[in-house]
C-alpha cells in the first residue's frame, strides 16, 4: 500500500500552488476549462494566498490542503469560495501528469472532504468540474457526491464559459459513507 497524507499546507507550500498555475501547460489548462489570459500573475497569487493564510478561518474565502504521495507533495485540494459553517466549493489538482490516473486523487479527495467538513464546520460541499474532464466527475460519484445538474456557466474568475456537472455531498452523507478511512487503491 502506498503512503498518502493529506494535511494543511504551510505558507511556503502555498507558493507551490502559485507555481502550479504559472507552469501549467496550455493543454492542461484547457482540459480544466481555464482561460490562461484570466490567470493572475505569480505575484498576485502569492499575495492572495499569503493574505488568506493569515486570515482567520471564519473570515477566509480560500483554504488549502496538501496531498502527499510517497513523501512528496503532489497536489492539493482547496475550498474556494466557502462560508464557514455552511457550504463551500471544492477543487482538486494533481500537479504532475505522471501522478494522474493512479487513484491518488480519489484517496486524497476522500480524506480532504472529511477534513473540510471538520476544519471548516461545513454542512455541504459542492463541486462543479468541467463536464468534459472525465476523471474528477468519476471520482466525485465514487466518493458519494450526488450529481445534481449539468449546465453552462463560467464557474470562476479564471474559467472559460463551459458545461459543468454540479455534484453535492452533505456532511451527514459523508459521515455515513466514512470516506475518510478508505484505503488508497
């Protein structure tokens, strides 16, 4: 069994998120439904991530968890935006092509969901991946998210207009499924 650890990211590790976006290939960004021209500069990312890191949880609109696989930080999940104690939008990213398609995201996301419910005291988590990005859509359903609807939108400030699949999971459903303790497959 491979070693998977999901944990809060340090401030220095938040800079890796800025690097991930800045170094992503055009084809990877397109697969995510991201408009490269809308991406903030690395400096803007660093300022936003640093400011959010130093803001109390109840006042933040972003919160990041790091994903370790075999001792290396390989990706992250984040809640953005969210309202502490209520609901939030989850995002997930494996940073390197070599680590995609191995089941790492499923294991890490299962742990992330439980941690977001706990740390941010959320009642519901929403995810709206690009409908053409098959991987996260499959992973979400396997972790107990319910598909709610498919529709066209511009899901965030860095996105292209696109068709998304809206998935939701409630805290009680997640507790019942006990995804936090699922082993890596």
